DNA sequence: AACTGTGAACTTCTTCACAGCC
DNA sequence: GGCTGTGAAGAAGTTCACAGTT
């Protein structure tokens, strides 16, 4: 018996995470019910799309009324698998790595950093957030001991691939890569890339495209 | 004269930025030509898709040979509008803001931070990268003086909306938002959002979905 | 022979419109 | 009346296959 299809579209999953954030805020504000229109507007999406997204979880709301804030939040929490905190390791404790290690948004959403690693002796032992930076040598031991299944790479581009290899070999199944390179990983290991400067470039391009006035091109 | 349609799909623009990065690396390595297959593999995409992306710029390559690395890099640079550095301001100099201010990836790709702003007196005057943090009061003056058209928000969620309003009023046309809220901006101002914890959640969900039971491989 | 450029098939995502329920 | 849930239509993006060029 499979009442709900196991496959939720990736685009939907990304939005579910956003809905969860908004619902948490609403619940903290003491709100008990919310309509698709209001929730959609707070999440920056179209109301019909939001309802379609939620339909992948089966019926969640009450027709004529809306959604129960607490119940929907709990449901999304369960679906996204955020019930029990998942252990993550972070490699590369530069500016960006420190920012992520210290970012409350992770801790409050089902993720817990269990190891921070860096190759530079100058950084080892430094305290970042609640943890101390460890030498890269200890990576495999910590992954094994904690069962960490998620790795985050914030190293310079040159060393990202070897770090990725070590994470995969150590048993990490999911990797979030902030280094500006495309990583290769063995089958069974999922790599997701975030390139901050690409985001800026897309933004800038769309901005300039929007300008109807004489854009001096044609070099 | 408009031989090519002005509209390049957004998904394509994002990939063009990646190709540009790879091409720059190749050019630095002394490489003179490259095929779509090799470039695609370095960028982590399908070769046919890469060729389709490039086709939006008109013919760029030589059939039977491939692409000229330097020429294609220059073309992408021009198309993406990275020729002249564009002025950006950054508001919210916490951990993440500091990381971005110091991120070489921006400077080398046509973006220049011309102002770093924070509301906290403790941070004002601090040196981050090449700049000193200024009080938020000076935001409008700096935007006016520098003609900055891009703003980056790395503030706490609570103040992101007022900051967005001030950026828009000051004349900024494009905003990259790292705060975990959905921002409203007037027409003509483009807001793009990056939510780091959403990325992690999607990654974690896809990872858990991939494991229905013991897939039968372990270390 | 090798590789690009592109129409056409295909898949995925989004939006619409309305039936169904409270 | 108001709002959810969903099939159907539409748009966007991806992949394929091959014609075209050097």
C-alpha cells in the first residue's frame, strides 16, 4: 500500500522548506490557521502552486477554512525528515565556513554540525560557534564516530575535489559544495552546488536586460 | 539591429556564468581550443545542452574543431555584462557579510563592493577586505555617489525588509537577499533570494529519499 | 572525420479553472 | 461564501538526433 507517491518533485521540496520556515514564524506568533493565499504571499509564490505542492503530502487542510499552522508545520517537519537532527561536518573554516558554522538557521532546522575541519594549523583549535576546529586528519574518525551523512565544503577550489573524495570514502552520502568547481563523486553520493558569484551574475544580467535605454554593446 | 533575440532563458544565464569560470581557468592554463564535450564535462552539464545555451549568442564555435577559449571567454564576458566592474553595496556585516565582502570570486568577476554597512556601532570602522564598515545612515549617500546598482542583504531577518526598502529608494535596481525572509520590492527592482538552509534541506531530503532500505553497500 | 548548431520530441514545472467540502 | 484539492492546459527547460560546415 502506497497512499502517497514517494516522489516529490525537487522544485517542490525546495519550496516546502520555505513554507516550513514561514509556518514556524507564524506559529511563534501565536497564529493557529492560515489560508493558502496568505501563506503563498509570505513565501513569495503563487497560491495555486502552493496548494499543488502540499497535495503531494495528501490532504493537509480543511476546505473552506485553510490550514492548521501547527499541524502543517509538524507534517512538513516529518516529511522533510527534520525530526531528528542530522549530523553534518564542515570542511574549510575560512570566512564562509565560519559563517555557516555559526548560522543559527541550520541548528534550528534539524542540522547539527559535529565537526569543523581545516588544513591550516593556524585555525586548528579555534572556537567557532560551539565547536573547535579540528585538523583534517581527523575527518574520517569523526565521520565514523558520529555517523555524519552530510558534508559541507567551503574550502578553496583547488582542494575541494580531494576533500570531496575523502568525505565520500568516509561514508558521507550528501555533499553541499560552495567551492567554485564542479565536483565528481561516486554513484550513491549526491553533490549539490551553490555558487554565490553565479547568483550575483544572474542578478546583474537580469537587471541590465531590464533596461530598455541604449545599452552600449556591439563591441 | 537585433540579429539575436534579447531574451536568454534564466537557466541558461546561470550556466553561462559557470562556463565563463571554466573558460577562465582553461585560458589561464594556456589552453587555446576546447570542444563542447570537454567544456560540458568540466561544467557538469550535458554537451548538447551546452551547445544550445551558446546558440543563444549566435555562432561561437567552428564546426569540426570546437571553441576558441579566449574568444568564447570574451564573448561571455561581454554578454554577461562583466566588462566594467559594477558597484555593489553590502548591508549586514556579520559572519556571512564579512565572508562575502572578502570573497575574491566577486572581485574577479566584474563586481566591486563600494560600501559595507552595519547598524551595530561595534562593527562600524572595522576593516573587512579592502573597506571599512560604515554606519547605515550613509547608505543613501554612498549609493548616490557611486551609482551602485546592486545591493546585497546579509542582515538578520527582522531588518531585511526595511533595508530592502531603503536600497530600492536609494536607486538600487537589483538585490541579492541572504536573509531568510521573502522581500517585497517596488516594480523595477529585482530581488533574488539565496537561502542556505533551504539548500541543505533539499540535499538532505534527496539523500534520505535515495535510501529506501539497505542498498547493499557499506564500508 | 570531427564537431557545432538546431529543430523536434520529451520531460518537468507552473498556472489555470473548477469541482468538492466545510 | 470561502477555501482546498486536482485534472487539464500551458510554459519552460532538457535531451535527442542529425543536418551542416570545416
